[in-house]
């Protein structure tokens, strides 16, 4: 029998309510004692507004109480949900009363662990639940919802079936070792292995490219000194985050801020102006600017409409040329309210947008800043068009890498007709891919995996 556990599922603090979850065989009995109602009173999935009492029968709070009867609950056990008033005292007092009646405080991730052990979810879904709490953008949400719907489970089950079929063919011919092997056996097995390896390699490559979307898209703003990078950052954030000055080299280190645009989380990086400098500190800032440009997902380059093209501009254009096949690039021509002196010939290939921050009206949807934000959002939406299933945790990356390694190692004994060794590696591959959803042996890893969850999950 599992112990009955209790924990808050909402964060303590000033709020209108707190939600507590009680799960286990004695959950209904404890709720009955707290509310002074018979267990038969509680209709599953009906919300009741009830008084909850201290052990001395004095009133603790008036709560909404909902009973989820096993196995039709998150944990597959009997679950009672208390929706009490907000603040720390009431919630903590309710937890203490439950503990005095035989419950214990849940460990981090224990509710989801029980849901997994009860067969309600697999490991890929459990990991998606953990990450859903942390996500801050729509792209990551879409990725994780696919896992919650069971798409990763279906993918792994399909792959596991293919590998078991390969293993079955191998095992059959091991049992009939005295017979001549069919001439096309090795060729067919090799073709099937190659097909699976291509599928896994594509999954791994695409997942590595998209993994950063779980924490946000890195957008680096580059340009020569005084081109308006800090002004653009402040305009996007609608606050004076970066110091603005006519003195070249004011920004000497990178400034990072999060910015939400149309459901996409952007990590904006305002960099030091790229130019030749003898100042040791400024040189280090420029070095970091170039490194940030290299590591960014999107590159935003600014040029000054009111000045001729200079060596510093040409250096930035070279940087754009270097990365144009690796990342999305946006070019902005700033200070368009001033007289034109910029030669546009070298910039036309980047389809630049024109910007004048001094003339911006925050309410004008047709202002240059608004049009730029619309363009940026369209690029972010385009980057989501790939609907491929993606890996969302380091555990999944490790499992796929292990599977790929086992399959590659299986090819050598297959070529030599050593089917026993071949079968061993295929078994290792099956174990690796199965570990993403429900591994063969998982008792030791469960406490570690679910221990990373927050309390109440």
C-alpha cells in the first residue's frame, strides 16, 4: 500500500487561493475527518463548499473540496483536492492536520512518479510535465504538448517493434545455425538498420537545433558604436535598460534581457560596438560581441543611414556573410530621419528594413518599430513550421545516442555472420530506446528523475 501524501500544488504567497493535493488509500478518510462529513457524502468529481476543522473542532477554513476516485485521478489513486484561501497559514495548517491524521508530506515529483507507476503516463510525458512548469514561450509549449499527447510514446513503440522484428530474424537463424543462411539476410538486416539509423540521426540533429527553444531564442544585436543598438533595446523593452550616449564605446559589455513577442521568448543581447580599439576593456567587450553573434540563433545588424559605409560596417557585413547560411539575419537601417549618406549596395542582399526611433509613436501600428516587430514575429513563426517530433530532455538525448551507438556496433558482427553478438547489440538498442518511455529496469533511476520536480507535482 502506498502511503497517503499531501503537498501544495500552488506557490505560497499573497493570492486568492491555495490548492492542496492529498493522494493515497486514506485520502477520502482524512477528508471525511477534516470536514466532519461521511465518506459516502463525497460524489467523485463534484465540487463541494465545505468547512474544514482543526483537530479541536474549531473552524480552520471554508474550502472547495473535490474527490477523484481511483483510478480516475492524476496519480491513479484516491485523490482529494482542497482549494483553500490564499496565504501561508491556512495552507500550512491544513497540511499539518492531514499529517496528524496519517498522511505525510510528499517528496518532490512524487505525485507524477505515482502517475507513472500507475500507468497513466510514460517517462516522456512525465518529463514534459516537469518542463511545462518552466517554459516561457509558445514554441516550447507546442513541443511539450506533443509529448503529453503520447507522440513520443508512439514513436518509441514503433521503433521498438522494428528492432524486435530484426532481433527475431536474428534469433531464428541462431537456432538454426547448421542451416545455410539466406543469401539476402545480411543485406535486408543492414537495410533495415540503415533506415532506423537515418531516422534517429535526423531526430537527434533536429532536436539539437531546436532544443534552445525550450529556454528562449537568442537574438544578438550588433553594429558599430553609436549606431543605435542600445536605443533599439530600450525601445523594444519600453524602458531605459541600456545607457545611451553620443560617446562611442559607451556599451563595453553585453547586456541581456528577456523579451516576449507574440508568444516567443527572445533573449535580447545588446553588444559592444564592433570597431578597432586599443582600450583593453573595450577590446574584451568587442571580443564578446563577436562570440555572442556566433552563438546567437538570430542576428540583428544595425547600420547608420546618416553616415557613409566605413571599415567597421564592412567588418560587420563580412560577419553577416559568414553566418548567413547558419542563422536567420535581419538588417536594420537606423536614423532614417537624418540625411542619407549610406551606400546601400552591399546591404541590398539582406533586404534591410528602415528605422527611425526618434519618430516612434508607441500606439502607431504602422511605425517603423512596429513593422520591424511584425517582421521579426513572422520569422519566428516561420521557424516553427517544422512539425517533426523533437527530444526535450538530456535523458532523451542520451537514450537516442546510446541506441545509435548500439546499432552501429551491431553492423560489424552482422557482416561477419556473428549473429549472437549482433543480437546482443540489438537488445542494447531496444533497451536504450525503451528507456525514453518505460525502461526494462527503472527502479534505481525513478527517485533521481522525479526528484527534480517541484513539490506538489
